[in-house]
C-alpha cells in the first residue's frame, strides 16, 4: 500500500493532502508549535526550498499528544508556522500518532525501524521524521533529535530523488 493513498485532510480543511504528494519524495514530520524541537521548522523549510524543484516536499503533521505542545486551532497553527518560520510546505489536520486513536497513517509508519537504533512502534516525541519514496513506500525513519539537515537525512533525500 502507498502512504499517499491514506486519507488525510490539510490544515485548511482541503481533503487529500497526501494524495497530492503522490510521485514526490516526502519527509513526513509530526510537528508541534510549543516544543523544544520546534526550531527544526527552520531546517524543514530549508529542505523544502532546496529540494522542491526536484520533486520533494515536507509535510508537517501537527500532533498534541506530547505534553500538549500543539494546542492551537488550525488557524493558530498556520499563522504561527507562517509568521515565525516562513513555512510554505503543506500542514495536515491535527492527528494522534500513538494510542487507540492513532491515525491510520501512523499505523503504517510506526512499523518501520529507526535508522539509528532500530526502534519500531510508538512515536517517541514531536519531530519524528519519515522519508517516503515516490512510490509511497517508507524509506527511512529518523528519531526526533536528528535534525532535518543532518547528513543522514539529506543523504537519504538525495538518494531517493
């Protein structure tokens, strides 16, 4: 199954945000506005700018499951990301990434092993990253503390492009 077939709505309510990425290389990241890792938005936007003309996009997936660090409404999240970090990449509706209410996207993603320690299962914190190939298959998983411009991430992106 392709990740791009998963139904997910954009932050502004537009359906099919993942369908729109079909055929691209995508870095899916569960994001939060009030987290110590929130400054990673800067590097995520830099990746978007650097690789978008080669068929790449970042997709931010807001989640409020980690110490309620994404409490805002869709409008508040969009304004924060745009005004504070100049985010131009797509953001999805807020979802649950763990537990009984886990979104179907994360059921598939959490089965993939982390690049560093081989961990599978629950998302550990905000800003966990998943690289998706043009065919919608998960290529890599990076733990939240691996910054978006780490050579492991950029190397995997370049190899997928």
